C-alpha cells in the first residue's frame, strides 16, 4: 500500500466532511483571533495605510502572516539563532540564481547544499522556545529564512511586520509577542485535535 501524507476523504467516499470541518474551524480561528491578535492586525493595516507601503489586503491575509510568523518562529528560531556567522546574502542570491540559470542549477544546488549544511544547520541548536524575541533576533531569523531559500516570501512579509513592531514601546512589544505566541499555541493544538485525522 502506498504511503500518503494526507487524505481529505479520511476513509469516506468524498471530501465533503473535510470542507465542513474546515469551514467550522476557520470560523473558530477567526473568532479566537478577534479577541487576541486581530487588534494587532488592525493596527498593522493602519500602519501600512499611513506610510502607503502596499495596497492593503484582507484582514485574514495579515492574520495568516502573523500565524505563519508564530509557527515558523516556534519551529526554526532556536536553530536560526544558534547560527552566529553565515553567508546569508550569498545563500539568498544563490537561491535566485538556481531559478534563473537552469543549466548550472545542479552545481548551484551542490554548493548551496554544502553551505546550508555547514552554516545554517548548527549541530547544537539552543533547543529553547523564545516566546518574547527582541527585534534584533527577528532580524537575524528573517535573514536565516531568506538564506534557506524556502521562506523567502515569508521573510519579506516579516520584515515589514518588524518595521511595524519597531514603532512599539517595550511593553507593547512584549504584549504583541505574547499574544502571537498564545494564539499560535492554541492554533496548533486545535488544528491537531480537530483536523489531525486528515493528516
């Protein structure tokens, strides 16, 4: 039997139950966010409008960005912060080069693989959850995200969030990161419990 990572049918005839479950779950996520992180999203949207940084999108898109930040921070920050020195810019550029230069892509991939293993994946990460980062740590982790080539789009979004966070005083910033962390933990627990049967 072939192994698969997910099934929207979950041993049923079709995926109709999944779409019902995901609709209810999405409503619950929005409700939970409204009392915790959605005020942060609203302030961020005001910030984007004030400085005309982008055409403002839907609130849910920014909520997804904030949730992505929380999940990626929990998953990779300890690894990224354990990296003291790395050719971040070179690795980020190499990720672009491999897309543009298909003929030498295998060579670029070989060199990138060596550099990523040597520089970006430390043997001993700190193995600690940093719930309240300082902005310098956010900068460092964003450089790491971009250098991996896997999270470039997210890193660009997070850099804009970082600029917004820099307008906050230390107490406000602490409250923001606590709210993101709490919301992320709630989301992970709920998604495993309620949607785990599909994965």
